């Protein structure tokens, strides 16, 4: 099958041999098979195909190579939170009850790249009940929609709005009051929409508040059914029910105005309808969790339903949650240059274009991957990818292993001062520290908090009162004349430099009680990037930086040099 020619696929329905494309809904009355894509703003695209095969697998494609650029958001977090507060103000004024606030993420993609390999990867990694793919001369969409907008069999119709989203780890408890009230609002809206196209007395809520499990997420779903009026046309149906209530708001007209006033870009096919119609049969999804192409831009939308009880920061985080899985499959980076989703990572120091201790980093990554079930490419592929990067005199190389293998490199400048380090009590599972994993948000937040408090780093004290590690560092202390680093069992990442100083005899590994830090005379913060930064102050107490520190540091540098040429 020629993947460059127009075709459509959804739930085993494969349509090929394009006949025509029109925006006229009256054309749908001819009984032919039409692929349907509508925009949130009300533009229709109907594509008629001559050949339809049911029970067909999606055509085989080549492998999807992950994207490598940053995904830019149409709305920054601060602006999105202002948008949420504006919606809440409109709710207080009685103008609206609920609004679905959205933002669009976009990244670069060449015109020659097909989204078909991406869609095939999505089918394997993130199967969705209404996953679909549409390729037309002016449109290409790869959808992982979980939501039924409109199904029809004869006169029987159904919609299944989703309102309420949470992580799979939170399953087993009831959805929040906010999720349930939001779901009820949209169910009422859809009942109202169906009431305008259905026979009197046939519109019913067949099921309220059922749970659906999807990859990484759990959704709260309800079902509304009805019987359409005799002789009603598709044009009349679309006029009354678009845009989908679950992605607009209630009342719909007021919500649409607030969306238009506050969102900087049209949503386009995102939040429209996507699927097929054939006579009095139809299956249309709400076009969420979709990738679509606009020129040399690939776009993806994410949104959250806003009610009076919404917390602006949590609503932003909900959009992040909804986007994370699929964007991790597509590849590319967040604005902070971290990948989406989860996985393993290695941060490597680059000197004169050469990654330092690369073998040790890859060995650690492969060990963790074997225990956690991640895939690590071959050494050849990793080296080839690193070799394609611009050579840099001193830099930070980051390798990430998640849904895609990705690399980034940035210039780095060594710290010219000793570190001021505080103490931080923290309750955590020691096993959580055994692997270098992303998201790395909690570690970075801890580092940010330390810097707000005037420190460069913190030494974490676990719930047992034992010294473990820092936000982004291991530590080594000179206590009672011995160089000692905390044992792994306290909750310590097996750092590369940490392992090197133990294997070379520069330090021993032992349990360190927090009270023993009062006897520390010297200390270093260790990391593969900074190597060993002297600690000048620990919990308000000045430590020594003298010939003992210099000799220890010089010896470590000699060992590193031997490794770099060995």
C-alpha cells in the first residue's frame, strides 16, 4: 500500500481510493463512506473513499525515529494559570459553569515525514479505543483519542463524555467531587444537545460515572443515549452538537466566547470531531490526544476542565499529565530540555569533545534498564549519535532512555567557588534512589529550594537520621581523619564518581549518622558533571579547604585522567 496516497483508518476500518473532498455536510446523505474531520471553530472536511475494508490492520510502515526539537507551548504556565483564574471569575459572575481551557504544543517536522509510523507506534505503546489516522492532500492527523463523541446505528445515537482524569496509581478510590461535578455538567450539556436532535422522551443517561483505564491514566466517563428524529440531516446534527461539549464548556455559547477571548491560537482539528459516516452509521471521536501537521510544524493539544473549585497549578499539571505519554512516544523535549514521560538518564561531562567515563555511565544505565524494563540502544548506536553532535570544549551531555533514545549537549562552566551546603530532613524509600530516573522534578525542586534559602546544595538526612545524598550530588566527608561516603542502603544513588573514589581507595563506604557531621573537617560534593566541588560551609559551620583537600582532589583528577586514556 502506498502510504503517500490519501487513506483513513479507525478501529479496523481502512478506507482507500479517495474520490472527493468537500466541506458540504449535505454530501453525506449519498450513503457513501466519508472520513470526517471538523475543527473546533466549525470548519468541516469530508473525504469520500471508494474502497472500504473492515477488520483491517493498520498498514505496515517504517520505524518512527523520535523527534529532536523542543515542544513550544502556545501558553506559558503563568499565563495559563491567569486564564484559569479568569474562568473562575466568570463563574463567580454567573456567566459560565465550566470551561475547557487548552493550549497547543508545537515542534519542527520536515514536510517529507509521514505521521503513519508515529501512529503505528502509538497503536503499540498507547492503544486507545478511538485511535485513528487520516491522510488527505491538506490534512494529516494521528489520533489516540479515548473519547466517543457520537456513534449512530440507524436512529440510535450515543455519546460518552470524559470528565475526570487521574494517574493510574490513584485508582481504587472515588474520583474527586470536582471531577464528578464537572462530569455532571457536561452530561447535562450533552443531554441538552441531544434533546435538539432526538425524539421527545428518548434522551437518557444510560450510565453515570463509570471508570475507564487507559495507558497511564484513568478517566471518569458517562453515557448519554437517544433516538434521532426521522428525516434529520447530518447538517442539522452537526449544527446542534458541535463543538463537543466535553472540550468546550457549559453553557456552550458562553464557554466558546471565553475560549476565543483567551486562547491565542485556533485549536483547528484539535477538539473537533474525527471519524467516519456511512449512511445512518457513524463513529466519531472527540479529537483529543491528536497530532496534526501544519506545514513544517507538528502540533499536539492538551486541556483541562475548569470549574469554580479548580486550582490553577493543578490544572496546568493535568495538561502536562495528558500530554506526557504521547509526547514521550513522539520524541522531542520540554522547554526545560528534559524529555516527556519517564525513563533513565545519564549526565556526562565532556572535555575537549570527549565524554568522560562513558563506559561507566552506560554500564550503570544498562544495569538499571535490566531491572526496570527499559531499552538501551547498542553501544554502536549510542556512539554514532554522540558523534553526530557538535564538538564542544567543556559541556554537559545528557543521554535519556525512555520511549525514545535522545541526546542533548550544552556548554558547561565549572564552579569557581566552594559550595555552601545545608541539611534537609526527608522521608523517602531508599530503593527510590537506586536508579537515575526522570522525571527528575523532585530533585530539581529540592535544589531550587536550597538555592532560595542561600545554599548551593543540601545533604539529605533520611527518616532514620542517616546521611544519604544531595539533591543532585553524592557527598564524601573527612570524619575523624577518614574519607567516608554514605552507604547505598541509606538511600544513595550509585554515582559514577562515588563508585570511582571507593574502588580506587580514596574513600570508604559506611553508615553515617547525622550527628557525625559535626566532626566532619572536609567535604566534597560529587557528581559526574562537577567531579568534586569542595564544601566550604556545612549547616552553618565552616569546613577546611587546605592541603589535605588539595591532595585528595589532585589524586582524584589523576585517577580520572588515567580512566580517560585507558
